[in-house]
DNA sequence: ACCGCGTAGTCACTAGAAAA
DNA sequence: TTTTCTAGTGACTACGCGGT
């Protein structure tokens, strides 16, 4: 499972990993970064253990297309290794952490864009007769993501037993904490799900398969399928994708759900002191702070709405000149 | 030949826990 | 409270396979 290391640091890195793991940390991603550290040390023909300032600066140098945050994460691992080496008698330079600020702004679809995406997805499904195509469930998956705001991973791992189309509730089982949460959904989504289930259950190949989202031949698709179709449909819908990491992502259905829900609650003049905790629970956030980020996002996208709400209940929406918008999950 | 999927891998990003 | 750190997962691609 673990990769070999080639430089003079190899043994120390292995010990370091063992120590960290014995403390209960997984150190999976870190092992990858340590591998890069090892490669650089090997290339430089480092002959003795102890990180010099020169070695540290080469390892911590910014990669051409790397974000500040990623570099920050990378350097943290090297720092930990440097601390460990110091503790074990190999004097090492401890690199400084850079400053960084979050820059990603989530994409929020307009209602027109959402409708356009749905209709293109429906057309694509009608045109695709491949027996193994994920297109079979894409239209209903997109509707599910938009109308419940659940994560893509959560949707893809749903089983048919988690869906109750009589009471319009679905169950998210969170294997991580053994927690589960119930998500009520709308009548229109329920109809879409029932339609899908009808076709799904008619197919003999799918008998006995528990996964909700399967291709017509009965196989279970990974979430990369959903993403690939998403990009195709996005292109056909004429919504431009801004390139790697920047464009609308599948995950942005979740943001869109949150923002549209907030807007709709504002329009119905619901008291946000009550409705925010509800939204927070629905999204599965552990704190209100995460949900608060959507409030800022909503304020940014619908300034005129905010003006009218603030007349009734001031202080709900932040002054955007003074705050920055960060992404919430 | 072409298309779409599955898989595995790299790189990137964020939430939330832990430490200070 | 703020800073530091880890866990977890998303975004994206290459490649190979099998069905049409």
C-alpha cells in the first residue's frame, strides 16, 4: 500500500508516518506530499538528514498553477516533518506558512438556467438508447440535487429503501458518525422520482439491485458519470464553463438550492430567525455559521430583494462592502 | 470506428476538530 | 477567538474495454 521512498530521508519519513498514524491520524494525502519531498531530496542528492533552508525553499516553492491554499496545505506537512526531525535530533529549518485568502465564489444558477438544464437533460435522455448509459437517471438526479440540496455523493449512494414516495421523505445515512438525517421533498420531485422508479423497476436487469441510480443494464455508476454528463448538458444549455475548478460544478446545485430557498423564504416574509436553523438542519450543517455564508451569497445576488427585506427587519443581511464571501459546503 | 463507461490516479478545496 | 491541522471528498483526466 505505501510507496517506497528513495532519498536519505526515506527511513525518517516512514518513522514519521508511523508516529502520526499511531496517534490516530490517517495521513493519506500527507503521504503523497512526503513522496514529493522525497523526490526533491533525492534529485538534490541530499546526503545527510536535516532540512536546510535551501531544501525547504525548493520544496515549498509555489507550483505554476497552484493556489495559495494548496501550497499552504503542502507546507504544513513539511513543517510537521521538520518538527519531527528536530525532535529526533536532526536540526531542521522550519518553513514559514504563507498567508492566504479564499477566493472561490460558488456559482448560483438562475431559475431560467435550472429549467434550461432540466429540459436539455430530458432531451438527451430521449435521444440516448445505450443500455449502459448513465443518462437514464441524469434528469431525475439533477432534479433531486436542485430540489433537496443534498451532496452528489449522498445522492449517488442512495438506495431504493431510502426513498419514500408516499410520504415524500428521503433518508441520508451518514456512515461517518452513524448519523442520519431525513429530507422531506416536494410533490413535483416526488412525481419525477415515481416516474423514474416505474421505468427502473420495469427493467428485469435491475431486479435485486439496491442502488437508486443504476444504468438500464443494472450496473452501478460512479459519480464521475454524473459529472461528465453535467458538463455535456451545461455545454448544450449554452452556460459557459470557466475551466478547471472555476466553472459551475455539479456541487453548485447545492448552493443554488440554498440561495433559492432563502430567497423564497424572504419573499414569503418568513422570519429568518426561525427559517435559518431549519435550512441549516436540512443541509446537514453542524453549525449556523456555515449556513450564514449562504445568507451573504443571497445578499450578493439579490440586492433589490435584500433592500425590501431590510426595511422590515434590518441587520439580517450583512453589509457587503464590509464582508467577504466564502464558500460553505 | 465510434461512443460511453469504469477505474485509477493526480491535484485541489473546504469543513470542522484541535491547539494555541 | 484565532490559528493550525487533518479528514474527506470534489474536479478533472488518461486509458482501456466492450457494445453498437
